[in-house]
C-alpha cells in the first residue's frame, strides 16, 4: 500500500492533568494536539491523535504533520526516540471514529496507545491510534 496522511486538526492546547503526566510535563504546559487520518492507497486505515510538547519540538507545523513527524524530529532536533511503551486492545467504533474511518458504529477496531521515550526515559510523544480491523494486522515477533 502507498502510505498517506491527512491532518484533520492541528491545535496547541494546555495539557490537562492526565496528559501532562503522560508527557512528563507540568499541567497547563503547551502541547500540540494533532488529529490525523492515516491512509493506505488513499483509504482510511487509522485515526490518530498525536500529542507532544511545544517546547520539546518547536516549529512543528501542519505541513510537517502531513508528512512525517518522526523525520522532522530526527532531522531538525537533537532528540532520538529510543524506546516506547505501547498498549493494544480491541474495542468497537463509536460515532466519531466510525465517521473518520468510514465504518459502521459498533464495528471492531484496534486501539493502540503509545508513549515514546528519548534518552533518560523522557516522554516525547503520546499517541492514541484507532485502526480499522479489516485493514490492519498487528504482528509481533517474540524471541525466547
């Protein structure tokens, strides 16, 4: 599939208590909130909500978010993502997700939340992703 991204919303918000905790920030800190539709061959695969500190990644724009935020981080900052903590769960599509993903309310979706960390386990991003179950497969290799 040919990957694509469509930015639906690009905002700067004040971090609420739970979000500040996820990102290791003070409550009320300025945070980018970017809602994107991830595409495969121009068809919706996932709805994603991306959060990161404005101070940690200054200069992030809607145009950059239409491309690769990770590429921008690697090329324009000295930050490197070294690890991530990710949770995966099955759920069903509620109205907002169903509309964004072009599926029916109640259809199965895969919810993945991730906190990516830099040196010294400093949180760089918190991402909530909702994947269409019929267009996405999650594969893990486990070594003994």
